[in-house]
C-alpha cells in the first residue's frame, strides 16, 4: 500500500475535506495508523528487540498526578472488605480515563474548523454511537517497535536548561538532533515516545514546591511539548509512526503557540493515537545504560465500547 506524504495529500484531497486529511484505510476503519502494526512486522520486531527479557512498566501510579491537568478529577480509590469473610477484599476505583498515564482515542479531539473527528465521525456520532471507540483499539492492541527520544537527557547534556512545567516548545531540529545524539533511526510503524522531563520535574516539585503541582492542575496549565509548526506536522505525518506518546499531559506544548492544536491533526485527520503522562524514567535509565533506545512495546487499552480514552497499560520489553 502506498503511504502518501503530506504534500501528496494536499495535492490530491478533494475540497470537501481538510487538505491534510489522511483517512487512507477505508471508510469503515476505526484504528488509523495502528493498521501499520501487522503480524509480520510485530513478529520481526519481537525477534530483533527482545534480547534480555527485561520488562519495564511505562505506567504512572494510578493516583498521579494528584491534580490532573485541565481540572480533571483525580483518581479515587476505596478498599472494600468483604462483609462475610474478613480475608477477602475488593477495590473500587472512580476516575477520569485521562487523569494519568493514558491514550487519547479518536473520539477525544476533533478538528476545530472542519467540525469532524477521525474518518468523518461527527459530534452527533460521538453522542449517539460507538464508532471509533477505544474498544476498537483494545481489540487490535498496540504492539510494535518502541522508540524513546530522551530529549530531557539530551537537553541537559547539551547545556540547555528549561522548566518542563512551562510552555517550552521542542522543535523538530531538536528532536532530530536528539535522535542523532542517541544514534537512533526511525522505521515505518514505530511507536514514538518523547521524554520531556515532566515526570522527573513532578517528583522534584513534590518536595521543593508542591504548590506548583496544584497550579498544574488548573483549567489552563502550561507544560512542555512538541512545537506546533509545519515542519513538525510534516515530519510526524511522513514518518508514519503508528502512535506517539510522551510524559507530559498533552504531547504538544501547552498552551498552543499557533491557531491550531497538533491533536487536531494527529487524532482527527491522521488517526494517530496520542499517549500522555507515560512514566519514562526507568526506561530512560535502562536505555542510557544499554546505549540503545529501541525496544518491544505493548499496550492493552481497556475494552470500553465507545470509550473516548484509556489507561495506558503499557510495557517496554528489552
């Protein structure tokens, strides 16, 4: 199958859709770029990337952050003793699926000017149906070659200082320089993870300035992420990543510095899942020690029919 570049889409798309629209997997498709994660590709990746059997969880404590961004409620947990047997217990959780380590599904964010979600889904379809729900992602799974761009470490070792709890924009040139610094090359179908330092900074602030954590949970927070630019859009599209994720609450810098959000393109126009608040701290240390930043990646989203998002349930296997 031919995978068109963004420029090719702009030259061939009909006027009825946004020029950057890439609904290339057919009108009934509900998994977008995950179509790149074929059985042969998964099998080959497993044989090449799993060398020691080391397993690393990429999931933050379900109770973190204590003050989720955009004023979302934090996870509430309750331990429930069994009334008839004092050696039996249950857990009860109440949470927003986007309060911690999570995947944005295709029903989460539409294109603001075209008023459309992935593959032509409309707001009325979200309210009255299940199409493009997170269950379709759960049925397929997210399994493939993971690539860590440890931008936070690269920036530190290059003498670049910034606060991950500010609207620091990561440019494409910096990401490519980070990849070169690591000796990392990309392949079609990669699952891209960017460590921007948000989680590391969270732990620092918890001890030295906990008030900043409460401020980060406001309706209009600030945090690090990839820049909104034509160069970044072209690279993210044409690299044909199966999914992208990071350790900050939005993957892209927030608030946006342009008149659009990258979410509009990643989710609505391209069908590329966006992962947020992944815990990449342990993975960062292991990748540095191994001098290798690729691995076998697995994620099993919750099977919630018509769901908007899901807990990450992600692992790196090395």
